[in-house]
């Protein structure tokens, strides 16, 4: 089934499908690498860094492309990828900030419980 991305889909469905596309650790790591690089990265570099099988990396990149999170450019046999929009970095940073805050609260709760 094709993800809801059309103009006839409610925005909340489109957002939900975007988050589904991001809902795999390998895809988050791919995005982190692309953002950190600040320039397009070749598939060979992603393969080397991630240590994934080529077919598995290809599947993850396809999902990210389908949801317009990354774009690709082919030059001969080489394919490079980059994030499709600068807000992808902001999205990753917001998620990181949320998680760090949540973990800090949990850590304080555990410290208080240990004192009882």
C-alpha cells in the first residue's frame, strides 16, 4: 500500500507516514550521517560506516526516498544521497532533545527511588 502523501490526505496521516518512514534505527542513523556530512554521501560510504548488507541499505534508502526525506543523484555507477530539506536536521535535533530531557527525568526519579 502506497503511503498517504497526496493533497487529498489529511496532514496528520501524511505526518504519521513520515514518522513510520523514520521508525527504524538504521534509517535514523543514515539521516544522522547525511546531516553530519553536510554534503551528499556515496552509497559506498554509507555501506562502510553502517556495516549493513547492500540490499538492506538499499531498502532503507528506498523508504526514505519514497517519503521524500532524502534525494539521490546518479553519476555513472555511483549514487549519492543527501537529506531533502534542511528541516530534517531540526527534526533529528528536536527528537534528541526530547529524549535527553525524558532520560534526565527518569534518572532523577531512579535516584530518588534509590534514596528511599
